[in-house]
C-alpha cells in the first residue's frame, strides 16, 4: 500500500533550492514596485511565473492560446491578450524548433491552402488602395500584423498538440472558458446589458466562440465516468447554450441551431458512447436554451423583427454588403487589398446605389463587411475568395478524414474529438457569413488542430514509449513511498 509522506527539507535541499527562493522573493518585490508604477507593468510582472512555466512545459501553450481566444477583450493597458500571448508563443516556438527533431506532419493539404491564402494576402500590399495606412486600424499593414499573430496561434497548436492527453487538456480548457464566459454573459444580461458579450468584447464574436465550444463540451460529457462530474459538465454545457441566446446574435443563434441539429444526428455509439448520454446532452442543451430564451424573449423578438429594417444590425449589414459588392466591381480579380475595406467603407457607402441612410449613420472609423466571404471577395478578389474557401474546405475535410481513419483504427477518443472539431468548424464557417473572421484566433487554432490531429492519431497507434525520468526541478517535499520497499 502506497502512502503520501511529507519529508522535512534537509540543509542540502534548502541550498539546492535557494535560487528558487530568491526568484520568488525578487518577483514579489518587483510586483509591488510595478503595481506602484502602472497597471500594465504589474500585469507583466505577474505573468512572469506563467511565462517561466510555459518555457519549461511548452505542451501547455495550446491551452493558454485557447483560453486567450475566449478572453480577447481583456486588456492590459492598451494591449489585448493575444498581442501579449502571441509574441510569447513565437519565442517558445523558436526555442522548440532549435532543440527538436524534424516535425512530422502526415497530412499537409491544410498547410498548403493556408500558405497560398497568406501569400496572396501579403502580395496584396503591392496594390492596396490604403498604402498610407501603415499599422493603423483598417489598413493593410494592421490586417497583415493580425494575420501574423493568427499564424503564430496555428503554428503553436500544430507543434505542441501531440498526444491524446494534449487533446483532453484542450477539451477541459474549452469547457472551463466557455462555462466561465457563459456565466459572465448571463450575469451581464441580468445586470441590464442590452446584449451579453462575455470576455470577447463583441456579442457576435462571443456567440461564434461559444458555438465552437459546444461540440467539444458535448464530447467531454461523453468522456466523464463519474456521475457528479458529468452533471457539472452538463450544467456548464447548458450555460454555454443559454449564453448564446443572451448575446442576441442572430448569426450565432442560427449557427447554434445548425450545430445542435448536427450533434443530434451523430451516432450515439461513436460520439456519445451511449444513448443515455446522448439524451442527457439533448435535454440539458434544450433546457438551457429554453431558460435563457424565456428570460431574453422581449429583446430577442425585437431584434428578430428588425433583422433587415433598422440600423441596429440588419440594415447596416445589408448596406455594407452592397458597398462591398460595389468595391469588388472596381477590383474584381485581385481586390482592393487585404484589410483595406474598413478604410474605404464610408466612401463606398456614399457611392453605392440602394444604401438607405434614413436609419443608418456612418462610423468615423469605418466598418468591416461583417461577412468573411464577401470581405475576402472585395479585399482579395475572386482569387482571394477561392483561397479562403479552399482553406476552410481543406480544414473540414481533414477533420472528417481523421475521424474516419481513427474509427477504422479503433482510436475512439481521437475519432470523437475529430468529429467534434468538424462540427465546430462547420459552425464557425456558418457564423462567418455574418462576421469578418479571417484573422479570428479561434479559426486559426482550429486550422492548427486539423494539421496536428493526424499526427496524434499516428502516435496513438504506436506502442507507448517508456516513461521519462521524473522532473526534479523545484523542492521535492512531497514524495510517494512504498512501505514494503522503504529503507530502515
């Protein structure tokens, strides 16, 4: 019988771990000084321990990136979370590449489509209609910088998701973040916000991310063995579904309906394990949707009835779509330049026949197209639209191919996770009809997973290697000892 014993640190142990004690003391003093100077500096210093852990455990980086995709609206001074996590991830990637063997990628179709799309977007800087915009909001430089950050998210996910254990960690992080953001959104709605937006800063993007989380949450329900834990996960899933309702995002609610239908037709044996768990998922999702629909019925019905008649959403989107088509007609093949529409939107709206200004006011900063496919068409031309659709198509095909291959190999969890991500990708592609999502971080995490999953499957089919020796970094005060082998 094994027992957990607490060993008393010896003097040699204290000497060996003295540098760690010094580091902790220095961090504490630095945090106090930074807090006195500025909020941004305090946050930066507070993140240092987490940064150190990520450099020691780079396999945890994808989980951090997923968490940041749910909390994009969180600011440290003037910086969003992704602008802090992105450069950090790049440093970890460079260090990992310098000290690792060749990265094995069994399926590369997604990488090829991503490379073609990104090269075309970069090439558009040669003919953009906003060459003077630099890195300001709405310029080609700003859009390319955002695309670069998204590529870092994809690269880190591709590199560091290697085993089924990494997939399980991601599933739990998705559930925690979607549940936490859902609870926050419900609180926002109850507190009187007209539309809940979670941690995403925009109700429509919040709904899109929650739609992506829904199939992964459903998969997690099927994996839980303990009854109480499964009930907790089911409750979180109900909160996620209800939070999409409180966002009052029409595109998000339509995508929710589409993903829910796709989930209900999944075979119980391959996705939910049993019919009872499938029924529990459906019941919890329906109850969550009904509860929050009843609570937000008046506001939801008002937005539904004004879908294309007022400036609050519907007519503004319609007018922007007309302006985008007008801009595309001037640059049909190559487009006006990646990220250039927002800087030209007001001028195009004024020049486009059929735009109704009786209930719509121009924004001083301009607006996005609010349709990723139409925005790709007007900014990158027919070529860019084809490449964007090709990128989404190869991602969805890769998830489907991996799921079928895993089911043939009887790698049940990897197959189910691939099917969950397939539904997440379909849901995201649906919300992209109402949002400009070309550089949205969650999309690029999904792209990275579509590249990584075939490698995970290949590893799951091979014999497990011997466990490496235990890590001895830090003070080893807690040890497992077997009384039968204990020295006396």
